[in-house]
C-alpha cells in the first residue's frame, strides 16, 4: 500500500494573537502572553487519513502538543499508534509554519515531516496550504497538499480537499462534511466524510461515516471501504 501523509488541518494550526485572555483588574490589565501552548490526547475506533485506514480498521491512541507565537508562527508534534502498518507501529508527525488572517479569510502554510520509528526508508516531508472563511456558525476550509518526489516517496502527490463545519446554534453540537481528491499516492482517489461532534468542556466526542471510491482485493482496498469512526478527544 502506498502511503499518504497525515495532515493536521485546522485543529493543529493556532492563529496569530491566540494568547490567553487578559485578566482585568481595577489597576491594570495583563498583556496577552506571546506564546500559547496547547495539547490534546484521544482515542479513535479507526485511524483514517484521507479515507484510508492506517490502523487496519482497529482502534488507535493519538495525541499532540502545539506551540504558537503572537507573530503567527507555530510548531508542534502529533503521534498515533498504528497496527503494524508495513512494519511501523508508530507515526510521529513534526510540523511548523505560519498562520494569519486577511480580508476576512484565515490562511496557513505548513511543512510536515513524517517519522516512522524502526522502519527504514519511510520518513518523508510534505507541504500544505489552507484558506478558510467563517460565516455565522459555519466555517469553510480549503486545502492543498503536495508531497514532492523524494527517495522515500517517488513521484509527486497532490491532494485537494474541502471541509464545512457548522455549529448548531445554542447547542454543543457541530456537524461536518468533507470531500477530497488525491492524485499520485492513490491516483484519482476520492474520499468523503459526514459526521457530528458533541463538546463537553475539554472533551469532544464525535461520530463520522468515512468512505472512498478506491477498490481492490488487497489490504489497501479493504482499508478503503466505508465505515463508521468514533472518537473521544481531550484538549488542554
């Protein structure tokens, strides 16, 4: 199975000026901190990326740490367990970039480096660009990812994606729809997702149906078939 890169879209990007809110007093107001640090840890019933299961349709434990600066620069890491995917039992994503806003749009540019400890010849890097727009309770985000030709990933891979998240007014419920197309790694592959999430303080529970048009009798074909994915994420 040819691999695709794991991309942290939106959730891993902390926009400029995202410091903790100031605490007001009668005498003075503390300035926002120049850095903001956040972390997350969760469990999913199936680690899917761009429609393909990377955990052999089994549960995975995941977590990450992000650091952003008031200038818009950010960096972070994200880790997930795998189910002996080609000999790899762990994926470590390292990334950094810049995020900001202009003319009512948010945008980001990110460089990712993917590490598979204990497996030779799997590590590779990827570039990602995103642009988003929020209208009331709805947020639309477009993305483009490029994996250039490299020793561990021959040939160019392009992924184009779009996602729409809508918060249900006066409820902790959000709805999501997403679609993407990949050429290269899985040539002319489409994937799509429909889901809902429920926020409970630092915890978010979600359920999604994820599917692709990719078919085959091999392992990749089996892991590309549609399925329901449950997740529970804690953010700090």
